[in-house]
C-alpha cells in the first residue's frame, strides 16, 4: 500500500483551501440570445429580466465562459471573446447572465451589462447590480517577476463544471498569441495547467492566491477539443493597465488617441 507523503497532504490541503478562498471571486458567464422576440419590437430592458422571466429562461445559450470580480461596485473582468456577441449585438436580443457563489456556497445569478471591451487584449468588463457585501474582489498579484517552473492554478468553469481548479506550472513567458481582432497579444503567460472550453476569462493564480493572469487560449489535440497542455493567459500587469480605462471610457487608452 502506498504511503501518503506528508508534503503531498499539505499540498492537497493547500490547493483545497486556495480553491475555497478564490471560488467566491470567480463567476460563470452565459451569453444568451432571446427567443420568440420580434426584432422590430422593443426588447425588454436588462433590469426587467428577472430570474423567472420566461424569455430569459427559454433563451438560447450562445456561449459560456468564466470571469472574476474586480471590485465591490460590481465590475466583472472576462475575455472579450466570451461576450463578443453581446458587445457587437445590433438586435438587442443578446443578454449576459453571471452566476456567483456566495460565502455559504449558494449560487445566484444576475444580468451583466457590458461597460467596456478591448479586442486587442481580449478583455471585457461587465457590470452587475449586486450589493458590495456579497462580492469578493480577487486579490491582484503581479506578472513582471514570474519565473518559469513556479506553480500556478487555473480556476474556471470548463464545460459548465463550476469552480474547477487545475494545477500546473508557468511553462513559458513572453509568448505571443493572436487576439480576436487579429493583432498579437505580446507577453502572454504559457502554462500547462489545464484550460478547456468554459475556462476563458477565469483567473490564473499563484501559490499565494493572487491573480497573475486571465486564462484566454489553449492549443487542443487535433480532433479532440481537449487541452494539449499548451495554454495561455494574459498577464495581470496588462490587465491592470487596461481595465480602469474600460470601466471609465469603455475602451482602452490606445483606442482613444
């Protein structure tokens, strides 16, 4: 019978604690398209769509992803490609539903309004109407001093399985990956922590539980759709520079001048 190494026990316990601490900060995002609403009619306002609204419950799920609480005023950071259809919607029929987990482990959801986005960095900010005491913003770390080989953890909602924690290491730094508008995102973090469909927009955290990146892309095994272990995150230092402009101006500083 294999004996359990005390260090493995401590590591497992640490990972569990880290997941429990971070989970209330991570959200599950659904991009919805209303059904049965005439495009010529005025679509219902976001505020009028309650939890029991028939149109919302029957809405078609166009996509899913992850995100995390940025501040106590209800701003949520995610990938642009997670909410791209909402951001470019001309019909008024797209909605975004954000699922939270409270401190007791109970799930609740709110409508999310898009307040800003930057396709060049694959970032977007949503706003939800939630009381500040129910929100736990993520602890922000830094990405400038990361080292290849250090531990990291991805939290998200792959395939709809909420608050999934995967472990790995920083596999590479300074990578270049394509953005949704075709421009390269430079300085990306490469990791072997499993990132699959639904993880996009979730946080990549370090051993202290601080966010060091936003999970955004993965290379999959051909024909399988399964993560190949070559995954990427937008460095948090770039996120910290971009998000305040998205909140205030709706676009990044580079697009304003």
